[in-house]
C-alpha cells in the first residue's frame, strides 16, 4: 500500500474514532485531522506528484532519528524550560488521554509528523522548488494559524490558558519560533538520513509534546 493510502486511512480512523479515543477533545482533534487531510492532499494534487514512500527508506533511518531526538530532548529540557512549554502548547489536548492509551498517541504523533515532513521537508522544497528556508517559514506560519485559530481558543475555553484578549496570539510566539527552528534542523536530518529519518525525529518531538515519550523511554517515568 502506498504512503498516501496508509496516511489517509489513519486519518479516517482517528476521525471516526475520535469520541472513543479523545473524549471531550474529540471535536478539536476532528478539526485538526481535517486540516491535516487537506494539508497532505492539496500540495501533492497541485504538484501532481506521489507522496514520499514510507517504505522507500530503511526503518533504521526512522529509528535513528527517533531515538537520537528522544535522547536529546531529555537532556535539553532539563536546562531550557521554555522548550518544554513550547512543546506542550503545540499538543495540549491529547497528552492526558494518550498517556493511558499510548498506541493512539503514537499513531497521532506519527501521522502528523509524516504529513508535515512529507509536505514541508519534501513536496514544497523539492517538488515545488521553494527551498528549505521558505518552506520552513511556511511551516511556522502553518502552526501559527493552527495555534491562533484552533488550539489557543480551545485552551482558553477549557480554562487551561488565561484570556489575553486581543493579545492571545502571544501564546503562539514561542512554539512557532521553536517549530520553525526545528523545521530547519529536520531539513538537515532529511539530507543526512532521509525523509524517514526526519520523520522519526519529528515523531519523537510530537510524542514529547503529547507527554508519552517518557513512557516509551523510561516505562512511564516522567
């Protein structure tokens, strides 16, 4: 099965099962999955290209990216608190739920990571010829839009963030800067160990943001 079919089926599974998997956050996750569905579909349709194959590269590339990034995250977050804060803001809802359902968390983390890597580290810089700098600026703008239009308003409604009124967008600044820098790093990882390497690294970041990475590395010790 092609990468596109596998990812589309995974999105469909999470969308249909959202009430069971994500509980009170089901609607937010459904909206997010719809956005990622079109993020994946539109660039490849316009460019008339096939998505980068999941099976086209060694699984070891994925594991190297995943395990290496996971180890670095444990070290860095001990000294740079804002790094952890940025991560939590980028994936605020699913953490409390997927710690108990780690399989769903892994699927959620991987699908988002693969789509973003496939689009922002492959389709746009390679197929569309935009290069890594412009593609990762667009990567940052994409997340700024998600945070300000969906994530932050939902967190304010849930009472987990203070309403700053017209300045609510300020909550997005640190996460967007962090993700834009990470995007440039993932472009370098892609050049070294391929798109599956950068996807592995990105998946580790997403799992860290969801709060389930300690369960993978340390048996639930956070």
